[in-house]
């Protein structure tokens, strides 16, 4: 087939069918989908200027997009902006960070890393997307392909915001534990995880309080939720909003949240830029669907970037003054299993 567009997207929100989009647009103003009567697929970077912002307006047949992605995958670029994070570099950066946290210059900073893997011979982006949908029914699963460049694939458990029928929903999610053979209900959370969760909850509450037009705010939790073999603490927020609510203004205030950045946010962003040797690009950004009066957006977590012959996986650990560097490194290893286990599952599937 001849590619009609230069960017394609597949999206499976929890409990919904797979949707597909295509477009030739990038660097769109974030104001565009807020004014649109037509639903757009949004793909935003972690930080302003970190990568192009995409707003894709055309809804397509998923089968056509699967075919287009297969074609794009065969001609990916070998160029990349990230290299694997060595453990020694990660530890050195974390030690500098811990000094600032202990001196109370910052309350929390999220330090990310990149893990690289040669693309397995059995790997196929569209099949991996399908298997993620099957494996994680409660996650927002996406695939985003840029012709001649790269493919991003991920499964995120964390809603940034949902706006629908005069209702607003968002979630505070932080704190991570490996489940092993435990049930989620039996987990006992430590002081560090509870502290992280409280910071994110406090931040979201403050943003909601800025909007006097919001009413009936309800907060529930924290409860334990799972994503594969990893558990998180989550507090749910619900509120009533007017028909003309400026959800985009609120998204700009929320993102990046302390769950992916830190507290205070601006200082944490500066420290991340100083310490991390890679650009996060779309990791820690957000994705989903939106139009003038509706939006369903998720943080871009548990994702990988596919370039020619290589997969680059992104994960992070949240640091406070009570953090252990060794434990945070181990946490990034645990989080990477969300995708690595499905890659292994794909290997087994292909061998049948």
C-alpha cells in the first residue's frame, strides 16, 4: 500500500475497542484540539520543546493502520537521541540528587533511565501492540509510528485527565512495589511510598483548587492498583465541571505531575535536565483523544521507542530524602518487566 500519511496511531483505552488515526501534522499548537469539534489523537512530549507535539485529526480503519505500521517498521531510521543508561552514571546522578534532597532544596525528583535491547528477530510492532492489549486490559495501550523514523509503543495505567458529560476524573498515582507472588490486597506500603503518593495527591488538589468553576470534588483512596507484576498506590479524583470548562488550561497546570517529574516542579525539571544524559522525548508525556468538550488523556509510561534494529525502554524511580539508590535502580528493573515480559510472551507465541 502507498502511505497516505506520515504519522499513524493505534489506541486502545480501557474497556474500549482499538481506534486508529493518521495525519501529516506536527508542531501543532496545543490550542488546536481544544477548539476542535472533531476528535483528535494527541501525542505530547515530556517537556515543552523536548520533541514535536502531534495532533492527528483523521480517524481510520484499524486494519489499514496495522498495514501502514508494518510498512513503516521495515524502513525505520537507525538514528537515535538516547543511549543506554549505565548503572554507574545513574548512581552518580542519583548521589548528586540525594544531596539536594537531604539539604531540603527539593522534596522529590523522578530520575529516568533508558534500557536498550537489540530488536528480536520475532518482534513485530503490531503484534506486540495486540499482545499488550490482551495482557493489560486496564491500561491505555498505544502505538505511534513516524514514517522513516521511529515507532513508540506503550501500556500506561495512569490517567492524566478525563473530561466527559460535565464530569472530570483524574488520579494521583505514585509509589511502586514488585508483587512477586503476593496479592495486591496483602501489600504493606512503607513510609517512602506513602510520602510520594501524598505529594502527588497534594499537587493535584492544589491545581483543582485553582479552578473555582469546579464543584463537587470527591477524593477516594489511596488504593493499590496493579500493572503486570508491579503495584502502585492510587487516589481517585472526581468533580463536576461547566460545559465551557477550559480543560487544556488545567492539563498545562497538571503536566508534568510529581509522579513523573518532582516537587517543586520547575526546580525538578531543571535538575532532571542537568542530571539525565538522555532526552525523554515522549516518555513521561501524555497521549489520548480530545475535542472541544471531551478529553481522555493518559501519561505515557511503560513505553519503548523502536528504531532500526533496536528497542529503547524507558523507566524511572521517584527520589525523596529517604530513598535508597540501590532500591530505586531495582525499581526501574521491575518496571521494565511490564514490557519485557510481553516481549518474551511474543517470542513464545511466535514459536507455537
